C-alpha cells in the first residue's frame, strides 16, 4: 500500500511538471509588461514642473476629471495638460477643499478666508470669498482645516469655530475649548472637541455622543 501511494504521488507530480511548459507557452507575457505587473501607475510632478509652492494640503477631482490641489499659495488646477494657480486675495495657504455634489462647485478653506471657485465673464477661474458673509466677531478663525460637503450644506471646520453654509447663509458653532478634527460618516457630520469628546451634528445642535467623552 505505501508503494502504491508513493507511485500515485510521483505520477501526479510528474504530470504537473510536464504540463508546466505548455502552460508557460499559453500565458507568455512580454518582459516590458510583466516587469510592471502589480505596480500602480504613478506619475510624479515636482514643484519645478507646476511652478508653485512645494507644499500641498488637499486634493479633489470634479466630474470632468479636473484636479484641484490646496497649495501653499492658492488652489492649483490641473486639467491633465496645464497647471494654473487660482490665488486667494493674500495668496494664503489653502488647507482644505470640497466639491458640492449637486452643483459641482469647489469650496475652499484657506488661512483667514473661505469661499469657492467660479468662472469670471472671460471664463477664468477665480476665488470668491465668503468672508464678508460671516459675522465680524467670528472672523478670527485662522486655518480652515477641513471643508466637507454634506447634502445641501458645506461645513468649514476651524480650531475655534464650525461654519455651516446652507441656503446661502452661515450658521456658527463655537468650541468650548478647541475643535480637533471632523469627518462625515453615513450622512452625518462628526467632530472631536478637546476636553469634551466626540460630537455629532443633529439638526442645528452639536451633541455629545453616548460614550463620546472617551475620545
């Protein structure tokens, strides 16, 4: 019985070995192809190529495939061929970007400013500031670290305030201490507040989640 088992095992191994050359011939791949197999296509653009500040903070892509980068001197726009810089009034750093899903408008969170991109009569993309729409007492927000699109609303998260733009009007929530980070999950806005915990926006109320004080 042991000899028979060994014979069957050798038969199977030899049979597979004999089939390998034929299999190799069937799936022959040119060297220039298999050398890149499994490696994602990556193209690097140096600051020298796009000609602006070397630091980029955020990135979004619209439905046309055009890419937008939150750059150290404004919003970099790349259409696959050319690079253009859309400047903020003070050429301030753009920390965050978001695309409104319905209108495909690009919203911008910068240093001491926030707004959106729109084309002028000549078709050139310009930054439109919404700073004047915010009550004067809440304009000392410095960096807009996150800009998030949720339904018909746009959230701008700073360390001191959360601004929500909806139906052309801003609503403001002020931190008890400092806001740390914000994000969207299952159609809801969440934010972590230092010394308070993890909170969720429910209607017009920012509420501490059950157990959220652990965060």
